[in-house]
C-alpha cells in the first residue's frame, strides 16, 4: 500500500509559513494565552484555513516543535564535523540553546506547560538523538567528558537550560547555566 504525498501548492505553502511565523510571534508575546483566532488574523488567513491544517493548538505547537527538532538535527550534523570532540559537544549545546532562546512555543512544550504530545515527532527526535549519541561517544572516547554521560542526559540538560530561559529571562542567565553544565561534564 502506497500513499501519495504531494507537495503543497505555492499558496498553501505561503499560508503555512505565515501561520507558523505568526504562531511563533504570538507565543513569544503572549505565551500559552495566544489564541488560534489571533494567530490566524496575524497570519492574514481565515480561521478555517488554520483549523484545516491544525485542528487544535496542540497540533500547531507540535508542528513548531517538529521544525525545531529538524533544525536541531541540522545543527548537530554540522557540529559533528568539528575536529575537537569536546568542542563539538559544547558547540552543539550552545547552538541548540541559542536557537530556542526566543522560541516560547518550544520552551512551553519542553516545560509541558501546555497540551503538547510527542506523537508525530518521534522520527525527528530519533534522528537528532542518533547524532547526539555519536558526538557524546566521540567526546567520551577522547576523554573530554565524563564516562557516565548518556544520550538521554542531553535532553534533560537542554530542558534545564530552556527552563532558565523561560523563567529567568535574559541571555546571561541561561549562558551561565550552560557554562556550569559544560564545566560539570568535563572528565576529572
């Protein structure tokens, strides 16, 4: 059984891009109080257009998170090419954090402050985790990081940084949090 997945028409693609950009903007401004009707109006599309594509706010947030995880995978692949294994891990963590600094929808999803479900993102998350695992293993083999660091720890550490971003605001706080984590990862 095959499924015919056709690319979106140009106008539908533009509408989708406007919806996602508007959602990011309004979540940044209003947090979880951003309403679907306001997102549609901000995007310049009808509410029916928004609901046909995203029947719930959770579905919209899921798409925003999916895009973020796809971006994370690209960043991780780029960092995997860094010669110094410890620097590859540190750069990946820094760039992942920088990419989420203003993304309140992603922050809320990671903090589970809204109705977010992981269904539909498993593939993107698995692709990212595969690269993260290789980067961690390489840094461990080089003796740059603790031997007990696990791939699962990466998400926990990044969620902690996300919480710092969300609750403390300001770039200095989350960067200090990241610096403390990186110092704690070094092999003693």
